[in-house]
C-alpha cells in the first residue's frame, strides 16, 4: 500500500504552509484533471488555473500569493521544486540491485567501484573505470579507457567511444552516443579527406543527457559539457564545443563545432548555433532560432539569424502584414502621382496665365 | 520464381478496371523509370507524368480520369491504396519463425503470448506481457512492467522504459526509445533540480514509429500516442503530450511538453509545436514551421511563428522583395520632398506676388 | 613514448616548406591555446589569428601567404589537409585485432572475408557478406542479405535492415539505422494504410555516416548514398532519395522522399529539402533553410523557403528594420495628407480669387 502523509507533515518537509485543514492525508500527487479525492494536486503554471474548478484533489500545492478560495492549499516558496520533492517522496526509485550480469562482457583490466550494476549484454572494454554505484544498462558499450563517476547511470543502449569521461551523479538516457567522430573533412579538388578526430568528450558532474542525443569528440582536445547542464532528446553537440555549467538544451537543438556556450545558457527546442562562436553566459535562444554570431551576456535572441527577441517579435508582427504594407505603399505612390500632376498643371496654368 | 498475375486478376482483387488487354501478366510493381516489360508501373503523383513517355512497363496503375493514350491501364478509385495492396501481393513479408532465442534473457515473471518471437540478446524484464505473435527484435530492451499487444513488432534495438504500454498491430523501428524521462527541472538560484518523471507512455493500436524517434514518459500521467498515428524518424514527443488518433508526424518534427494534438493532425518535416498548447483536430503544419499558439480545427499554418498558410505565403513572397519595397519607399519620400518644396515655393511665390 | 619528428621531416612528408629552424622536433599537434612547447599548432581559420600571440607552440602550420613574424612556420599548400595527415601520423588508430567474438551470433550462411572483426553481441543474419577487413562493432544487428565492402566499419550499435548494401572503406557510426521503412501511407477516409517499403538502401564507397542518423529504404527501388558523401549526426534521408557523390550533409539536416540531390551538394546544419525535388550538382543550402523547389547547378540558397542567398541576406537585413519601414510609411502618408490639403486649399483659394 502506498504511503500517505498529512498536509502538515508535507509542509514541514518542504518548509511550506497549509491554508486549511492540515490533517488531511494524501497518498500521491496528480494533475488537476487526474487527481482523486485522496491526492494532492498543484498549480505551478497559470495556464491551468481553469482546471482548479473541476478538480477532485484533496488539496493544491501553490506558490506564495496564489489564492484559490474554498480550496485547501499547500503553499511553498518554490512550488515547482516542492513538486519535485513530493514526487521523490511518493515515487521512490526501485531499489538498486548491485551486481554484474553474467551476460555482460567486462574486460579484466576494467576497474569496478563498489556496488556497480552492469546489465546483460553490456560490453566494458579495457581500462574502463566505473565509480562506486555506477550503473551500466543492458546493451551499453563502453569502449576502452572510459570513465564513469560515482552514482552515474547509463540507461540501456548507450554507446561511449574510447576515452569518454563522465563525472558523478550523471544520467545518460538510452540511445545516447558520446564521443563519435566530429564532422571534419579537408576538401581538396572536390574530394573529402577525413581529419582524424583525436580528441575526446568530457561530461562533468550532475549532467543529464536525453535519449538519442549525440556529443562528438573533439578533433583535438575536448568537447566539454559543463556541470549540471541538462540536455534533452535528439540534441547534437558537435566536436570541440564547450557548454558552460548549468546550460539547458531543449530537444532537437544543436551546437556546431568549436562554439563556446557560457554558463546557464538556454537553447529552446529545435534551435541551433553555428560553429566557432562565443555565446556568453545566460544567453537565451528562442525555439527554432539560429545563432549565427557571437552573443553578449544575457542576450535573449530569436529568429534566423537570431537577433534581439523584442526586435524580432516586432518585425515578425509586421512581417505578416507585409501584403498590407505593400498595398499601402502602392496607394501612396498613386496619390503622389496625382498630386504631382496637379501641382505640375497648376504651374503650367500659372505659366500660361 | 515470382508469382505473376493477369491485369484482370489484379483488377478483380482491387475492385478496379483494365483499359486495354486484361490478359497481360505482370510479376511485380516498379517505378516508371525502373519497370521492365513484365512489370506494372503506376502514376499516382502528377509530377512524374513525363516519365510515362519512356517507360517499358506492361501497364500503368492510375486513378479515375487519368488518360494515357496508347497505354494499358489498371484504373483504381484509390490508386495509392491499390499500390499498397499490390506491393503486399508481390512482396509478402518473410514467414515469421516463432520462438525465443536462447541468447535472449527473459524474466521468469514475463508472460509470453502464443507464437511470440524474441531475438538474440534481447532483454525482457519482470512482469512484461507480450501479446500473441508479438515480435521483439535482436538487442531490444523491455524494462519491467511493459506490455505489447498482439502482432506488435519491435525491430532490433528498441528500448522501452518501465511500464510502457503498446497496443496491437504496432510497428516500432530500430533505435526508438519510449518512456525516457521527460525534460523537467525546477530551477532555483541557478541550480536545476530534477523533477522525477513518474508517468508513462501509452501507444495505442496500429501506430508506427520511425527509426530513432523518442517519446518521453509523462512527468505525471501518460504521454499518449493515439490509434493509427504514424510517426516518422527522429521525431521527438515530449512528456505529457497527447497525440490524437490518426495523426501524421513527418521526420525530425517535435511536440513539446503537455501539448494536446487533435485527431488527424499533420506535422510536416522539421516542424514543431511549443508546450502546453491545444492543437485542434485536422491541423496541418507546414514543413519547418513552429506552432506557438493554440490552433483551431482544420487550421493550415506555416511560418515561425506559424500563421495562416495563405497569409504566410503572401508575406513570404513580399519578404524577398523587401529591398525593392524599401527603395520604393525611399524614392517615394524623395518625390514627396521635391513636391513639398515646389508647393512651398509656389506659396512663397504667391505670397511674394 | 610518443614518436617525434623534425619540421624538416614533416615538410618532406607533406610536400611543404619550413620558415625558420627545420630541425625543431615536435611530438604532437594541438590547438593554439593548448599546444605545449614541444608541439606543432596550426592556423587554418583566420578567426583564431588572435590566439597566435599567446601560443607556446614550437611552430605553426599555415597556408601559403600567411605571415606570422617571429614564428617558425610549416607552410603547406592545403594546410587543413596537411593537418589531417599530421593527425594520422601522430595518432595512428589502434591495431585491429581480427576475429569473431564467441559472443556474436553469426548465421552459418554468412560469408566472412579475411580478417573481419565481429564484436560481442553482434548479430549477423543469413546470407550476409562481409568484405575483407570489415568490422562489425559490438551489438550491431545485420539483417539477412546485407553486404559490407572491404575495410568498412560499423561502430557499436548500428542496425542494418535486410538487403542493405554498403561499399568499401565506409565508416558508419553508432546508432545509425539503415534501411528502416520509409514513411509511406495511403490515406483513405481518414485511415492510413501502410504502403509496403519493398526497396533497399545502397551506400557507395568511402561514405561516412554520423551517429544516430537514419537512411530509409526505398518504397520501390533504392535509396542511394553516392560515393564519398559525408553525413553528420542525426540526419534523416528519406525513402527513394538519391544523394550524389561527394555531398556533405551537416547535423540534423534532412532530405524528404524521392528527392534527387546532385554531386558535391552541401546542406548546412538543420537544413532540409522537401520531397520529389531535383537539386542540381553543387547546390549549397544554408543552415536552417528549407529547399522547397528544384535548384539549378551551383545555387547557393537560404531561407524558408530557400531563395538566392544574397537576396535572402538583403531581405533579412531589412526584415529586422520592418518596424522602422512601417513607421516611415506612416509618416510619409501623413506628409502626403498635409500636402494634399495644402494643394487643395490653394486650388480652392485660386478658384475663390
């Protein structure tokens, strides 16, 4: 049976407050639509406010200042973080069962920390080092000389090319490929000659990388993913990129070769950056946009090429009215034609007088 | 030797008609360019009409009303569907060979239907249920508590995270990852805290998902792919998305978190939708476009942000003539300058008179 | 210990010249920032010229005509190609260790050339042919009737669907899926009926395909990747596409079904082409652009839809000044209003005289 907690207990854990009856007990968290009478729901996005009306939830988690008359509230200063904590509480991950599958192939020279998990059909090659409590999912391939830090987990089907380094407490999802060759060719007389990609990939602590994303190894030197960066699915990080700490890259975004992205940058879905750029700390790139030049600290850009977000927004609004603008110009010219003729006639008239 | 059929036989199977000699026998279907004298070709896209001239095909499958003088025709009311039926006829899939590979690892608690296939190096974890005639390709990983319906096939190298449900008669291509964690982080003071993704993925009957696409599990609740939806390669479906029945998502498109897409929506290649939107039934999104707001039933939109397709098209046409528009405006202003001076001079002249 | 070479020796190997002391010995190549005092660096992108100042490199590889006073130079006519050769010299790939892993499953009917490598948990099905020195990485799945040429390498986790042909000296990175079904459905009365994809994929010699890219099999006939084409990560090549020799497709680009791309075409990152197009030899498509119509030889296009690159650039420059243009038009009309009134008043005045 699921554990249940009173709102008072939850408020104490979260450092929050109850508005209403704190003795109410809940056994899970659910969306406003889906919550049952024994569940806590949450309102962290104003867009869903209308759903409060019909919810059956026993209480609602909100941020400070949100008023929902007639509802029992659990108020937290950071409600989305509180939601994360509640989900951890109600949905603890299944217990790890340390051990190396007899169906894994682990090189004798590999160094395994305490309590590692290696799943069936995983391959761990020579000189690999796995930190304590590292997890290697089924079917992963870890080439020679790779390193995983403590508590880092590779979900099933991850491939690490040689000499990839991953820090501690990272989570790498299925289908991710780290360390494949960068896209580098010397083209002479129409023939493309491969430039050997002799560098590597370094992923720092607490990074998460989404399913089927790829990070290529440097041509020389490292491709580096900074601490606590979070990368969504199907993202491409090219050779020699440096991603600052705490950056967020949404799905299907891409960073081309040798570009340096600062700390806490945000790339929204399907956006991208060209190669060899300097993108300063805190740059925010809107969805579908393409950064084609260096960006200064705190820039918020949109468009192809990406420009200041407000300028882009104003230009876009007018852009869809271009047919109107065009016809107004036509009309203005026609009026000008008439007026010129009138003035010319007057002159002629005056001359004729 | 390949089976062959007379055009009359084919017409009967398809409910079509032969124009010309129905006793002609054909042994395969091929494009106009590639068809040999013993083959049937087809004209289902007017773009290829010029290729009719040079084809060696014995006959041509067409829709009603298409006239190709001098050619033997097989006329079907839905020629593209007829083509599908003919390809099934001439290229039956290889016979299934039911059985569990001795190299697969199948948990004792897994429940296997009749005549399932499980390939080598596949992993089937605890409490998985496989429907009758389900196929699990080589190297697939099916985590605990997943379910596959009857006649559903996973091609080699698919990964299902825990509790993923797939209906009947689905086809999931290689490299697909279903149920990976959604991209959810609570950012407080520049630190990103993971929001546990406790939901799951539900794929309904007759869905096809292309190679290396990803569908993330809900943060809470399900990410749902509606019946008979067809998803191309490298597509991203984020956490909490609902995709209506019969939707079509072309390659490299993406739907951000919690967006609800209606029935029979179409997303063309490399298009996308932002999160938390309501996109009504039948919405069509042009290639490379980005839907950033709710869409009403039957909308056909294009652009970034996506607007009505016709408006976008007109605006685009003028957009490329912006330099011209700009210089016309400059010229108009210069004429106005001159005219203003003339009128001012006249006034001055009159005043001086 | 790493091999080291004098600049004179390197110049002789590369057909280049030393400017300065040719007896200086170097043991590796590194970027200007990273090079130590025993290393050779390079300047092949003018953007990094400022970094020459602070480099500790023993010498710098440059192209003809580059002057870096006070620096020892290794001058090569094609410096980027020279860099490729030097990286090969200083970083020879690890020796291959031919052999079939006892953990691979290789069909009895497969034909293996001399000195092939097949990694653990790889699956090689019936009638597959592997050329001499072909390499099949761990966990790859090669379905029936596929063929790999001499010296071709599949990195771990590649999936080949039945009857895929790959030429010689190709390199296919992890997570690539070749030959999955194309996205073809006949939609009748809102129901999507699968069109069997009965064709195949043919990859010619010296092709490289980046991690997690996908090439779909033809509906009928082949999807063909021309000789010496280079494809980056997460690229989508749809069914029936023909890619000419020596084409370059950067990351996350995509080519829709049946489009024919000429020789030495270039698709920059996140660009795409619609289906059923003819894109002539040497076409260059800018990043994020979408080709929606046929292209003539040597076209350089940008935008959505893609138009001539210069036109697009000019239009984009004005596009961001649209608010300005709009207000200038408003102002022009206001001036015209005033002037019309003045002229009308004059006329009225004259009439009244």
